[in-house]
């Protein structure tokens, strides 16, 4: 598996009010790494969409024990159609690769 896609991993920062009832979030950059980003497929994808209400993605990165991904972090991936924000939903750590199961920012 080739890690050809560059992603940025952010921690969600604090929310600040914009004065009109909404809020903005400032994200703090944790790391820029290379990854393999692909949408979930098959039955697993359908189950994930039913549970979370959004499209699921698999993000594979190199396992690095100095940098531990956490649930809730934001991954910014520059795709073909622009930037895609992904939110880490689950983490599976392997010996050489770590799989991050992410949900898309847009609800279905």
C-alpha cells in the first residue's frame, strides 16, 4: 500500500462565538503526514452510514509511537474536488500501519 496522499492532522481547538448565534472553531495543527485515503466500500460502508449518518473513509498512516492519533481529531485531505474535512471515529493500530476510520463532515 502506497502512502501518496498528504494530509494534515489537527486537534479541535476552542469554539468562539461569532456574535450571531453561531460559532467558529480554531484548529491546532498537530502534524503533516503521508497517507492512503479511500472511501469505505461494501457492506461495511452501508453499516457505517447507518450508524453515523455520514460517509466513511479509511485513512492509513505509518505507525509512529511518538505521534498517537486520537478520536475526535480533524484530518484535512486535499482531494480532487477540494479540501475534505474528516473526523477520526475509530483507530486500529497495527505493527507498521495505523488505520483511522473517519466520517465525512457532510451529513447524508
